[in-house]
C-alpha cells in the first residue's frame, strides 16, 4: 500500500519499485476503510473530528479478470469540508498489436454516459511522438539517455488513434545529455571535458590528464607555434593584424558538415586562445610546465609580441600586457599556478565560442548572456556557467540540425533555456518544454505511430466532474506490471512483413461517493 499526492488529471501516480502489490480484494477493503474514515456521517465510530487525509493509491497485482493494477481514493473537498470521495480504478492489458483489442470511441462514450447518468460528454485527445527516430538523420543522433518528444493535445476526438489535427497545441520536450560521439558538437564537448578536468584539479590538487591523441605532443605544438610567431615578428609582420594571422583550426575541424554553417570557427582567436588550442592536448603536469616555460621565456626575451583581446583578466593576458613594456613580474610555475593559467585561457576562449554562436545566429544578445560570461564569480562558478552554455548549445544545435527548425522557433526557445539556467543549477537531465506549432512538427508524426495516445471522456463540472481515460502506450504504464508479466513483453505481431507497433492498453475509470 502507498500514499501519494496524485492529480486526478494524471493517468497514474509516480512510483518507485519495491512495495508488494496486493490482491484487488484486499485493496478494496482498504479503500472501503479509507472512505469510511473520511465520512463525517460515521459518528457512531466515535472517530472525533475528521482530518482530511492525503490521496491513497494502492498497488494491485493484476490477478483479477480485469487486470487491475491500481485502486485510488481521493477526498472531495469544498473548502475544509469533505463532501465525498473520488474513486479510481486503473486496469491494463497487453502488449498487443491487434487493433481488434482496441476500444470503440462511441462505445466508450456510451459506457461513460450510462455509468455517470450523463447526457453530454466532452472528449480531449493527447498524443506523444518520438521525434529523433522520425528525423532519421544517419549517424547524427543523441544518446539513448537523451530524448526529443512532442506532446500534442486537442479537443473533440473523433476516433481512436486519430492523427492530431493541425489546430492542436504542441509542446516539444527535450532532454539532451551531452557526450554522444556522433553529436555535431562533440569536439567542443571534449574541449569542455578537459576544462572540467582542470577545474577539478584546481579544486582537489589532482588533475586527471587526457590520453595523448595527437601525433605531436603539446610541447612540440607550442614550439612550432612560437617559432611561427617569431618568424612573423622578424619579418616585420605585425602580429596584431588579424587578417595576416593564420587561422587556427582547432575545435571545429571535426565538426559535421551539416553544422559548419552555423558553428564555424572564429577567425579572431588571440594569442591566448590559439595557445589553448595547442595546449588542450597536454597529457601531464610536466608537459604543462614545459609549455608555459617556453611561452614565458619567449615573452621575457621579446621574441614574440602577441596581441590579446581587450578585457581579458587571465594571468597570462596580464603578463602579455606587461611584456609590451619590457617588464614582466616573476611567475613561479609550481603547484596549481600552471593549472589555473591554462584553465583561465580555456575559459576565456570557450566563453567567446558560445557567445559567437548565440549572437551570430541571433538567438541571444550580449546582455542576456552576461550572467554566463561574468568574471565577477570564482573560476569554479565560471566553469558551471560554461557548462550551462554548452547544454543550451546542444539543444539548439539538435533543433537546428536534427529537426531543422528555423529562427522563429529557435529564438523563443533559447530565451526559455536562458531564463531556466539563470535561475537554476546545471541539470543535464532536465526536460525543457518548448511550445511549438503542430504544423511545424506534422512532418515528423503524420506517418508515425505514437508512443502514447489517449482520450479523456469527461462529464460534469467543477468538483462533480468525472473522467474516463483510455490509453495505449509502447511502454508498460506501471512498473509492477512489467515485473509480473515479463512474458508478455516478448509478444510481437508481423503483418504483411511489417512489424506492428506493440501497445499496452490502459483504462482509468473514476466514480464518486457523495456524503450527505
């Protein structure tokens, strides 16, 4: 037996596996006891003042002929007074692909009218479609832990499993967990992971260095980079001239061609950002020190005169500015100092990458992104803000590349994500709910089978409203059904060489007991 707060509009209460389900006979006894205790007319029981109890939901084992898996009772209140009890019965069968098992809508409406003595009923439809499979972009999908669904609701249902009309209200539900190697921005994700490793090393004193992946070591790459800058300086080439600089193709070289047009490499990388691109493959603390030793020596000797972006507050940027005047403060490359130096230039570079995307695609303004790129908080908090930016990037890239949505949809969705992350901590499992026109997603679902489809048949108004729900779903609606009926899950039907969608059929019925 379980108690939980349940909304009558919800099909089922949320649950955790564990409690043993009861027989329907035993569950009905408990529901009767609950109803009796809540009845203020039962004065002979001498229970004293009636206290409104939370809704009661009881797991059933489904062994009865109707396959009942939940019985529920919810007090019906008018102010602080208990007027009656709403009683719920949840039955479930399947899975099956045989549509002969599906109900007829007119019969469901008639059953509801007879049960509740109603002359008029209203219907409301709901359908949920998985958009990732429908998009079917080869080798460019997110991990199974990530999902993109669309929920569609509409009034006046004409038949079971009907396709939602274009006037329906639709909501995109996106839960994207970064890290799939097939993601168009996976290279940027890897860069972020190295940034996180540096931040963790700064906090704990132990840095987890990545395995060497490049044919050249970070030290060799830095040596070549410095030698090239020195040649340019010796040749009277003004290093501050951005047009004369060689573009450093770093984090976006391996980006899928479908996204290069919207996430292209920046051509304005300053010295520190280019150095990050060389040093992000550092594989040991000793290599880190060796790289920075080469850089500081080149600056001290005046072998290079690199340019940096205005406003950078990193230690390396300050040293570069000092080198312009021929005098640099001494920096000890010991302890966590070199780790912090690399983290700082990585943060600066990645912040500009994300800002470049959101502003370049006209999805946000610099003002709206201020919170995410602020340097007034400590480095650890800055890293968290960069993680938030990346999560938002993954969502917008998926909507653009996988689902091919346009700017008129992407802009308001970006604002929703920005607002959420300005107010909440990083949550890569969060489901973002983004409003969308059903016409925009029709191409994904019009020829697809829904993951969930249901119809609500209602009558009455206010506290006297009662509802019957008929639903099909590809997943078991209750966990204890799955554990008790694992044999059913192997059921499959092939019709004319095509495997039909397997559905569980769930019916929720509501009745009322009024206390006079």
